[in-house]
C-alpha cells in the first residue's frame, strides 16, 4: 500500500477493515472493503450521485465505448506499468480493464466507488480529491485521466521519472447527432492541451458509431455535462426520440515525464 494519511502524510497500513498511520489516525473501509474514504470534507455529498452512476453503468454495459477501453488498455500494456493510478475513475469501467500489478482509483463519489470496488477487487479504490492525492512523490509508472480535469501538478508530482500520463477527452464531434437535437446551433468540443512540464509523445483520435434505443439515449444524456445545462424544452425533444445513431469520438494524449 502506497497510500498516505490525509492528516499527517505518514504511510497507511491496512489492519483488518481499517487503514491506520503511525500517529493513530484511522480510516474505515466501506462494506466488503469496496473503497477507502480518505476525503476529510464529509459535510456534503461530493461527486456523481446514485442516479448518475446507475445511468453511466447501464450505458457503458452496452459496449458502445468498449473500443476506447480496449485502445487504452493496449496503450497501457505497451508501457508495462508496475503501479497505475486512475484519477477520476468513476464506477471503474475503464480501471478494471487496465493491466498493472498495483492499481489505484480515485474519485469523490462514494456511490461510484461502491460499484467500482464491488466489481473490481484488483484495484484499491479511494475517495479523495484528484487535486490532493494521498500518495507519495514519484510512486506511479502510469497515470490515467478519462473525462475528468487534468490535475497536472499532482500528476507531475506522483509520476516516476520516465512515467507516462494518458489523458482522454471528447473529440470535436463527439455525440454530434445528440447535440443537433439538443441545440439550435451545436458546437464542436474545444481541444486544448493542459499546461504541463510533461512531454507530449503522441495524440490519437478514435471514432466509432453506435445505435441505441430510448432508455439508453436518456442514460447517455444523464452521464454527460449536457444534463446540467440544457433547457427543458430541448430535453423534451430528446425524450421523444425512439432510437439514435451516434458518433463517439475521443482524443487520447500520451505524455511522458
């Protein structure tokens, strides 16, 4: 275990269902050790709620994004990591497919990590901010961020010399057909490289097409940022669609320290 106490930054050791540091700060694992909660701000819920997690899980189980998962795993296998860290791992759909002897998944959503941990005992799932990771310096061979902000300062800190960072973002015309229904003037997704001292090794554009029915259309919509900023009349237009053929487009950037 490479995890550090979020209070004193001393190493944590797992004892039964508790993680403890030498200064007797203790943190409980969730039921069945699904995840460890190291996030200190517990007054309100953080991250995706249960409805969002269920919607994303149902959609991802259709296999519509499996081509992205498989390509990410191919890229990771070429890097042969001993320790892999997934930042903003959500319900673990991608994380559990990754190949590494030691894996960590970080997210703020307890609901997402409950699902992730129950599905994937090969990964240590932790409730923590990706901008303040409970990890020591230079501890990871590979870091991955899929559809979450790039916490570059922390990524640069935790990567070993020669370590790699895989950053996945939506491509310019990702879900373009859905956006044409939702918006009178759909816009392409902005493509912006994060500011970092890491070297950009390559950038890949992946695309595929899939068709889904009404239930999965709404599940997909619920798991996108559009669900938070789309007018109700536009959502009603989408609700009236019985099936939809969509473009999935992703950009994978590979950086090296």
